[in-house]
C-alpha cells in the first residue's frame, strides 16, 4: 500500500531533499516538496520532475500549519513526513550572534516540532505514519564553529526517540538519519582545505551523494519497516567510527 501514500519532504526541492523527493516519487508516493527561499530552484524542480512545491517557512509554526492544510487539501492526508530542511550559520562561540543561534535552532529543530505537530493528529487517526528526521554526524560528534548546528541536530536525535515512544502504539514510526558530509550546496560552502581534511577521515574516501541519504529514507518509510522506530541510521561512509 506504499503506492499513493502522500509524503511531505521539507527542503525538498534542492540538495538532499530533492533526491529524497525523487526517490519517493519513483517508489510510487505522491510527493509534496516544501521550500522557502529559492523560488527559481523550486520552479525548475517542479517543472522538470512534476512534483508540486509548497512555499512556507518551516521555522514558523502558523505558516507550517497553513502549509500542511494546503497540502492535505490538494494531495490528501500526509502519511510520510521527512523533516529535511536545514541551514548553517557557522561561527565560533566568541563571534556567534544570538541571531545565528536562533535562526539555526528554529529552522533545524523547532521545524521538527512544527511539522510533526501539524501531521500527528491525522497520523494517529489513520493508525499509520512514518516520520524521518534528518540529523547530522555533527549532532552526534559536535563540530568546531557549529555550536548552534550541533545543538539543533543533537536535539533532533532526542526528539526522535521521545516521539517514537509516544507514537508507537498508533502505528507511527519515528526515526533519524545522520548523514556525514554530502556533496550539496551546503557542503560546497565549506572551504576546500577544510573539506580535504574531512574526506581524509572518511573510510570510503569520498563525500556522500544525496542519493545515499534518499536510499535510507526509502528504507525507513516503507510500510514493512514497521518494527524500526527510535533508531538513528548513520550514512557517512564510515566516518562515525573516527
Ligand atoms: P541545502 O542547503 O542544499 O538545501 C537546504 C534545503 O532546505 C533547501 O531546499 C532550502 O529551501 C530548505 N530550507 C532552508 N531553510 C528553510 C526554511 N526556513 N523553510 C523551508 N525550507 C527551508 O542543504 P542539504 O541538502 O545539504 O541539507 C539537507 C539537510 O541535511 C539539512 O537538514 C542539513 O542540515 C542536513 N545535513 C546535510 C549534510 C551535508 O553534508 N550536506 C550533512 C548532514 C546533514 P530553498 O531551496 O528555498 O532555499
């Protein structure tokens, strides 16, 4: 019954989210791709892939509830939620501004609450739901210059385990994926000399591809993945062992 289930991917028109949207579509899901800032990329994505894009800020509770309402009206109740949207605003603690802290916490972590809150009632009513939250290796291990990002991503892992416990009795699974460094715009912003050192620590010897993460999402949202919940799947070419 995977076919036809409605899946919402936040930040689903670029980078990892775009690969997730495409993988879900190819597997027969009816996909809604959310985005917020980059209209041109979203228009291109929709035109090329025939996946509708919905513009709202995942950090804003009211906007998210409106977005969920609109998607439900157009496609049907959301049964699969992938909390993927995220940003970085790096800086060491002595230089980080409260704005950098808040923007990253709200966009990366509060968004998971905003979205899950928007879909949980209907998932409970239907007795089925799949939620996948995209964390990060830097939420597991920390990272220089990223107290805001590491805190938000680490928060996602706790959020996942708490919600998994609450939701299990209603047929809803909640899992996280912790990607390593994946070749997207986000990582292209990291200076090459820093990336070189990071790649040297990856046993597989390369950056991840967005499709590597999408493969994990597809696995976790499958109907018959119903005994996997509260788990974190590390997809990082083995980097988590170092
Ligand atoms: P990109 O920067 O390539 O894409 C980010 C996506 O999130 C875009 O679609 C963007 O929309 C969307 N987005 C950002 N802010 C908001 C917002 N306020 N509301 C709605 N959508 C928003 O990032 P990646 O694909 O690299 O990252 C995707 C996820 O994976 C993030 O959570 C990131 O933290 C995580 N991750 C990435 C890693 C990497 O190495 N790339 C490693 C570990 C985790 P728009 O197009 O409109 O700007």
